[in-house]
C-alpha cells in the first residue's frame, strides 16, 4: 500500500471530499484522508494522507495556517462571502491606509469569532450549512482564535488584498466581516487562497494535473509532517520492544517531555512515542510500521 502525504493544490469549485475521491482514483487505494477542510469556493493547500499516513492526520490538527484574501467593502451577505444573498448594501467612503493598517493591528492577537452559518462546523452532528439551506435556525457557538500577523498588499476601491497567518479554526470570512465592522462598513470576503498548512506550502504543492501525470512524484514521506517532534533512533532490540508496545529506558538525554519520532537505522521511521523525562523512558504512542 502507498503511504505518505500529498500537498495538493485544490482548485475553486471542488470540495475537500471531491479531492479525496480524485486521489483515490489516481492511486487506486481506498484509505485516503485530508487535513483541514477548505471551502468549495476557495483554492489552496489541502494536505492529503495516503495509507498509514492517515494515522498522522491527528498530529496536524493544531497546525497554523496562512491565507491570501480579498475583501470587498459596501455590502454584507448571509454567507460572509460574495456568493451569498445580499443582506445590506451601503454607500461608503474608502478608509485610508492608516485606518486599514490600524484595524489590522487591532485584530492581531486573540480574537473571539462566530463562524459563518454557511460553514462546515457541525451542530448536533449536522453541518451548519446543511441546516441553513433547510431554513433551520441554528446558534453557532463562538470560538477563540489567534491572528499571528496581517499584511496589507493592495488597495483598489472597493477592495483590499491582504495576507494573514492564523491559528487553526480561524474563518477568514468572519475576519473580513470583523474588519468591516471596525471600519463601520459592511464587508465580505471575495477571494481566498490558502497558502500554507503547517509545513505544507505553495512551494511544494501539486496541481491535479501534476498529480495525475506523475503520481509517485507528489508523495512525501509520512514523517514529513512530524518535523516539529525530536527524532530518536533506537537499537534493533529496542525497536522490537517498541513494536510490542513496551516501555524503553532511554539514557541519552532528550530535550523534551513530549512526543518524539522513532527511527530504526535500516527501516527508517517506525512510529511515535512519548518521552517521559522524569523516568527517562520512551512510551510507545503509535506504532506505524511493525
């Protein structure tokens, strides 16, 4: 079975599920998953896992993300983007560069967001967007997100183009609405491309044609998403214990009390363990290869 990750470049118009179906057909395998849902209308990075790599997706859920977004002033919609039903429309004076940059600075840091009603967030097991399409009123709970950085790239009335680095769970549609609120102008998101998910970026992304034409080239090793964890190489005897789920005493100093990558000199990546500094023990967490 093929095992590894693909840094796929999702085009607008496809759902994340569509992307998984495409990958299944290209590689001829059923065990495929993705990390970080991307709205159908948005383009950008969608990490896709093949085979045993699907067991690593949980270690990507906290990954920060980066986006390039376009905001359009002057109207609001029920979806938060320019594809929704217009709710309000106003004449306005375009804010100055100083006002825009001051607003960006105010939003950097911790923010409380309410995700759009037309989103994939689940309410009692059902996606909010599915409930909204059935005209079922739902109350979406707020969430705390973190905006690490925002950079204004271009201003051309009535639009702004900007880059944002943020935590998981951040809705850029909501961020655009919040920018508008702070400037007292209704606003929507009119374009979005996700440029990064953790260690995956546009620089190592593959289009659908590239994946279809050269499937093997697009596959990255399973452990490529775990570079934030320290690496530990065990002896043959220790590997045997690890694969059986047994604790291993490790005398070499490891500057971590968290998760570590486990390697065999010949076989390479084997799995994930937790290093307990107080007992100098390696405790198996996930054995990927036996």
